[in-house]
C-alpha cells in the first residue's frame, strides 16, 4: 500500500491553531446562523432547486399589487434569500474542507490498518516458535476471532 499520509503530520500546536481558527469562524457566524435539531431540520420546508427566481418574482408582484400578509414581509423574504446566498459559498468551502479531512482520516486509518494487519500476519507466524510472543498476541488473536467481541475501549 502506498504511504499517502502520515509522513507529514502537523504539530499539536498547528492542530490547535487550525481548531482555533475554526472556532473563531464559527463564533463570527453565530449572530446570523441558526442551528436546528434533527426534527427541525426534517420538518423545514425545502426550497425547490433553482427556486430563487420564484422568491424574487413573488416579492416583485406582492409589492406591485400591494399584497401584504400578517407576520410575513417581502423585505424579510428577500433578506432570507440574501442570507442563504451569502452563506452558500462559505458552506461550500467548509464542506470541501470537511470532505478533505474525512478523506484524509479514512486514508490514514486505512494505511495504518493495512500495516497493522501486515505486522499481525508476520507476528502470528513467528509466534508459532515463540511462546512469549504467542501469549502477547492473544488479545489481537481474540479480536480477530469470529463471534461476539469484547469492547477494548475500557482497557
């Protein structure tokens, strides 16, 4: 397997600096963003693809014909669309970063797991003639055994 990641790891200080930058960006976004619960997200009315022009058409026609609705304003509707349009490129950039981070984590886990399996295979073969190594490998052998497994998180 090719070593694509892991040979250029960031320092803990660099990671904390990146995390701080993300926290700063999130804090800057707080005044104009709205987190939703899973239920709220699923119940929210979803705009049809390319529906922005409908919003503008309704705003224009409602204004031209003097139509007003209680608790609903043309200005508020336009402001909501403007906010969505302003945040869309930010979302795209953060989604791209999240995807890159996810891909890198997957690659790193894949590479280290491949290496661990290669070492495991080799060590199991050596353990046939080394009882101390065979005993030390028991937790790994149990882990790879079929059937229900004990969680190793608490160890």
